[in-house]
C-alpha cells in the first residue's frame, strides 16, 4: 500500500519486489536488497522494481551508504552541524 499525496493506493507486488522494498525499508543497501529479492524470486528485475517504487512515489531519496548508521537508526542525522 502506498500513500502518495495522502491518496491511498494499493499496489500488487511480486515476491521479489516485496523483498526489495522490505530490505530497503529496513535500511539495507541497494545491493543487499537486490540479493534478498533475487533469493526470493529467480526472475527478479531490479530495474522494474525501481520503476514501480518511483511510480508509486515511495522513493524520496537515494543516499550513499554511511558507516555511522546503525540498525536502530538507518537514516542520517540531519541535525548534526556540517
């Protein structure tokens, strides 16, 4: 289920797309998410999965991996002074 612009939309995902999204939402890297998705669906297509996520307005940013992140805080701390 996606909720872009407060409109509720239901999207049917293949097993690989679901695992890809789940892995990303858990803070895994794109590479790890692709591996996880490919393990659940032999025919997983990363390009198709990206298109689905972007079309559903789920992807809001792509950032490089940061070693200072942890499992309990997978997002960057924007409050830190640069």
